[in-house]
């Protein structure tokens, strides 16, 4: 890359209009290094753009998605005694949803925006604290079914 683009890569926009001179009106900048700032594209073309409110919304969405991934990773929705076929299908659906949400969070982090990175980590941390750690479990209320930590196996990188 040339030294003048400050860690960003130029990408031609799809369907960009020409001004008659062969030049495009809109050029999208894609960061290839971590950066601070609200002017980013996260998950969708043009979102959140340059509006502060939309950037805050993007932060909230990524945070909640990360918490949701942790909830799915540590939930026990299948009751003991459920038919094996039904339990297996439910586990498969839960796994597919968890992986889809985890990939969305990963793609958001790949925007290289430091704010998005921090809220993704914070969402996973809070989700683990609430749903995965022993902080909110009461040992005197545990019974043999509580020995199973979740319906899904742990995620691996």
C-alpha cells in the first residue's frame, strides 16, 4: 500500500455514479488497522455512517449481540426427559443461532473500530459474568440436573 492512505484501503463502491469524467463520486475507505472514531462502516454499507446517534446504536447492537451469544452458550432450555430427537433438533437450532450471532459480532469487530472492539469484549464479559460464572448461582439450590452447565458444548476458536 502507498504511504498516503493512513492504514486504509480504497475500494470501489458497487454501483457508484460517474460524473462523466470517469471519476466516481463516492469512494469507500476501509480501515486495515485499529482506529478511533465514529465514522465507520459496521456490518452494512453506509451504517452507521457519520451520525453519532447511529454509531451509538451500532455500539449497543454489538454489545447486546455479544451478551446474547454468551446467554446461548450457557443456557439450559432443554428440560430433562425431553425426547432425544426434539432435544437434538433444539440443540442444533440453538447452535446455529449462536454461531450466526458470533460470526456477526466477529464481522463487526473486523471493522477495526476500537469502540466496536471494546463493546464486543464488554458484552462477552458481562454475558459470561451473568450467565456463565458462579457469581449468581446459589449452591444450596443446586440439584443433579444443575451439574450440566449448558445445552451446548463450549465454543472454540
